[in-house]
């Protein structure tokens, strides 16, 4: 039997459970049936080239930006990233900030001191020929249906050059330093 029922709300006749028979399913157009916790959309960015900075102020890391437009103000955004970096020896620190637009999302507390607050502090602990990786995940509640930008920013502690996707030394030999990649992902999660 095929038919159509037009209603604005479905509720259980008794209790609070509506049962769907085994093998049956509820289906609809893409995005029309959403359960809390369900992934609504996923966007990714892959950084395959090299980036470097000597800036002592935060700058955007090129190709590490994603714009997502949430479908509901109750949605959460799961922001995750993988960042590969190199420093030419123990000469500097780099600081990375996870951002929504101009808002810092995940910042350490400096306990009232003079420490630089950041999402990640990058150090060179294996010499100038090494690549290091930092990863992060943050569940955000932007409360908007407007286009929203998620990105990573970076700065140098003292003006020394910091690299993304390469070592500090960057030896151009097949058996040496190589090049690497970085990536990020945002997922809209139904609220």
C-alpha cells in the first residue's frame, strides 16, 4: 500500500518511543531528515605547498582556511587539523592559533604571566632536518546560519623563519628531508 500522510508532528501514542519495523526505513530528500549528532556536511582543505613566515604577529597560513555555512543555529562545527612544520634548529618558537573568523577558539591560559597564549607552541627538538606534526580538534557552537570561516594562523617568537610542510634545512636530496602536507576539516553536526 502506498500513500501519503501530511502532518506537522509525529509523536508516540503511548510512552516516548516510535518503533520502525526491522527492514523498514524512513527516507527523504538529502538533508530533510536530521537526527541530533548526525553529520550534515563535511568540508576539507589540503595544503600541499610550502608556507613560511618571520612575522611576530599572527598571519593566516595560506590554504588552511575553510568557509562553511551552517544549516541551523543549533548546529555544532567540529574543527580538526593536522599541521606539519619545520624550524632551522633551536632558534625560535612558533605559535599557532585555531580561529573562527577573528575569534581565537582554543587558547591556553598563561596563568597571569607573560607567556604567549596559543593553541600550539611549536619547537624544533630534532634538528633542522626534521618535520614535526601537531594535531587538534575543537567542537564549536557558532550559533549562526551565515558563512563562517575556520582557519589556522601562525607567528614567530622572534622573527626567525618558520616553515609549514618542510624542514628548516630543506635538503634537496632524495634520501634527506622531503616535503610533507597539512590538512584541516570542518563538519557540521546536527544540534
